[in-house]
């Protein structure tokens, strides 16, 4: 049976310990801030990015890895006869998965590319589960089937303090039901079916806090939540408060509270948070 090696992109929410434990190859995206290009996770940290974005004269520009970058990684990993499973963030917000697909076509080895339909910790749920199955020696078909099960039972909601970055970055047109002129409102978004959709809007932080509380209450009623992620772009205090509520409501569920990736933070802007979870 061919060995399977896992590849993903740096929009994923993984700890360094998880990356090492599951032998996951993370291909970094790049971010340009005022004409300076940074490599995500290599030449800029998540904390540094938030400070630089706040001081920048214009919205940072993000770029997916080049096809050649993917191809080099794929060729290297398949050189010993191994297969590659590349799992990436949803196509709706990035061309990363398409770059991977094009590189897979050019690679001499066998590469399977999957659009996770998510990003951040919701992407990690699928990748970690895939890694566990790979380590157990399961074939590619079984791994993909299990990832699809995780995907179909995953929820990702976001609280966004301002629409400024979504408008400037051109993502607002992909968010149904929002008016780009109302830049001072708080917005609740959901990633579902590989798309970014609006759930509600309102004024004041109470809109976001109340929604977070409601989400935690809904999770508690489910009873079979396996893992929860609370990611944030700035607003660490609120994220940690949400995390504490999750821990109290779901003491046995895995929980990770951590800053989000610069690519995601660029789109959401400062003060945003995401709650992700899956049931099994």
C-alpha cells in the first residue's frame, strides 16, 4: 500500500505540536504590506501581522502559493512512490486550491487535491482526522470519505466588527444580504457549502457577544461536539471569554483558542472572531 503524505496551506489553524505530530506539510501563502512581501508563518508572525496591518497605509494583499511552489513540494513528496493528499481552504475566498490542482496535473506522482470548503480550525478538523487515518494505514478512499463526513458535520460562524476589509478586498460581493455602505455595523457570517453567507447584522458589540453566547448554548444542546476552535483577529479578550464559556458548557470537547492566520485576518479585519466545531 502506498504511503500517503498530507499537504495543506497556511490558512489552517494548527499548533506547531499538531503539525509535527501528524507530519503535515504546510505551504505558506504570502502577504504584501506597503510593498513589503512577507511569507506567512516564516517571516511574519500572527501577532506581528495585526500590528503591521493596523499601521499600513493600505489593505494588505494576499497571494496564494505559486503553481511552481506546489509542484516542487508535490514532486519531492512523491519521489519515493508516496501519494499526496492536498487539502486546502475553500475556493470562494482563495485561488489556492486551484493552484494545487494545476500543480497536481503537472506532477509525475499521484496527487489528490481536496477543497475542504472551509478554512482555519474547520480545515484542521479534516486534516487532523485524515492524518490519524493515514497513520493507521487506511487507503486514500477511506480517508477522503471520512473527511467528507467531518466536513458535512462542521459549522463555522464568524463575528466581524467592520465590513471595511471585506469591501476593500472585494469579498463583500460574495456575502449575500449585506449592504456595503453600512460599514459601521457588526456582521455575523457563516461558511456553508463552500460559500460565505450573512446570518445577521446589528449595531454595537452586544450583537457579537449575544451571538457567541447563543452559539455556545446551541453547541451544549447537541451533546456530541468533538472539537471546538475559537480563532480571532485582534480582540483576544473576547475570544478568551468565548473560550471559557465553551469550556464550561462542553468540558469534554477539545478546545483551541488561538489567533487566526494573517490571510484570514486581512479579509475579516481587526476585532473579528470565529467559532468552529464539529459533531460526531
